């Protein structure tokens, strides 16, 4: 039988993997994917708690988080493409070139 604890542990593992990826990777696309992994782990937590408590509040939050994540993905990828066209690199260390 799968309980709420299983979902919380899985969500914590996924969030930790995303955090480690954001803090250690230099490629902007990999960092972007790790942020998305962190958002999805939060979504898993909201869905699991919503199901456990028997209300729809968590599922409504997930809907809004997915909407914001889709907009973030579009804007983030557009920024990465624009940065790649200017510098031929998408390393996070090269983002300091965007300063005035």
C-alpha cells in the first residue's frame, strides 16, 4: 500500500536532485531542467496532500503552477536562444556578460 509518506519522500528526493543540479551545473539548459524538476516535485506534493486531505485546493494550485511554468519555459528558452546567438555559449558563468 502506497501512503502519503511515500509521495513526500519521492518529492523530497526530486526536489533535492533539482537543487543539487541548479547549484552545481554550468549549462543553462540543464539548470533550467533542474528548476522544472523542482517545480514538478512541488506539484507532486500538492497533489498528494490534496488527495490525502480530500479537497481540491492543491490541484488548483498545481494548475496555476503548471501555467506559470509553461510561461517561464517559453520566456527562458527565448532568452537562452538570444544569449546563444550573441555569445555562442549558454554557460551560466558567461551570463555576467549581460551586465551593462
